[in-house]
């Protein structure tokens, strides 16, 4: 069953990206995006997304599959599958909103959305494969296939550091402060 899900999701992403590339090609050419939106830096063609996105989808859905199959209890597995869908949908919506705000010239709002990811990473596991995949797919139409992957990987790395390393230290300090305050009463 999981193999079929991985196959179908990869097929859907492959069809979508190649349809977008065909549309771009027939309507003026496939665009390139410059790193940091600076014309002096090299441009990355959206053609690379036709190869990168299907491979990345195959890999990330495999990672999600591994996480789901590591659940011990059947009821935990079904709950985890629901959470996977919620995280994917949330990241997809976030990526789409970020792209829309950027496209319509609300770059300050898009920048503030990105800054909100950092405190959110202390409370939520934003580094998960389903979050990364949703974020990338949500931004692909606007930014092509390659730049969202790079941006998403950087955000996933930062959120993993925040959640796995910084968060335990903050919780430890907060618990010690709470213990001292309760002992003083």
C-alpha cells in the first residue's frame, strides 16, 4: 500500500511539473530564477525541477513511510497518518501563501512569514519530510523547482536545530526556574 502511495504521489508531482514546464515552454519559454533575485548571480532554469521534484518526492514520501511504519500500535499509526496529512497541508498552504504574497509585491509580509517560522520551529516539528515536501510543492509554481528545494532544506535544517537542540535547553531552563519559584512560595 505504501509503495502505491509513493508511486502515485511521485506520478502526480511528475505530471504537474512537466505540465508546468510544457506550458512555460509553449508560452514564451521556460524561465530561469536568479539566486537571491540578483541578476549578477547565476540563473537556475526551471527545467531542473522536472528531474529534481520527482526524485525528491520519491525520497521524501519514502521517509514518511519509514516514520509511519515505525509506529508500534495500529491506532498510533492511523493517528500519525492524520498528522502527516495535516503537516503536509499546512506546509503546502504556507508555501502557496508565501508565493502569492511575493508575487503580488508584498515582500515585507512574505519576509515576516519566513521570520515566523523560527519561533514556530520551537513548538512544531517543521523539519519533517512531509513539511518539506508541502513547502516545496507550494512554492514551485512561482519559484520553479530548484530554489524552493534549497530554501526548504535550509529552513528544515534550521528548524531541526531549533527543535532538537535549542528547545530542550529552553525547556530545561524553564523547568528549573519554575521549580525555584514553586520552592520559594
